[in-house]
C-alpha cells in the first residue's frame, strides 16, 4: 500500500507526529521513524510514504522518505 503523500504537521508528540495528508483519517509518523536530527513543527509541510492503515490507532502509518519500512529494518537487524 506504499504511496507517496504530501501533508502538513498538525501536532508533535514524543511518540510521533500527526500529519494531515488529505486522507480520510490523519496520519502518524511513529517515533520509530524519527531520528534525533529530524525536527518537526506544527504547520510544516512534509513528504512521506503511506505504509498502511492501523485500525487499532485509527490512523494511517506514515514514514519519511529517508526511512525504510519498519519490517525491513527489523529484517536487517536480524541478519546482523
């Protein structure tokens, strides 16, 4: 389901960033995808990939373009 989206930051929390990407629900960039050098501010325009819809969180899960999907990151860690 990976699709490229443009959006606007609605809120920033320690656990992630809420993004309005013009979808039926808001998107979440989970803290797992946020590096120490990343900086997000409310109102900022962001580019991201939509990975999936999390029914439990009722949000689309987004990731920044420079990050690989979480499943791929875990696979790489297991191979090390």
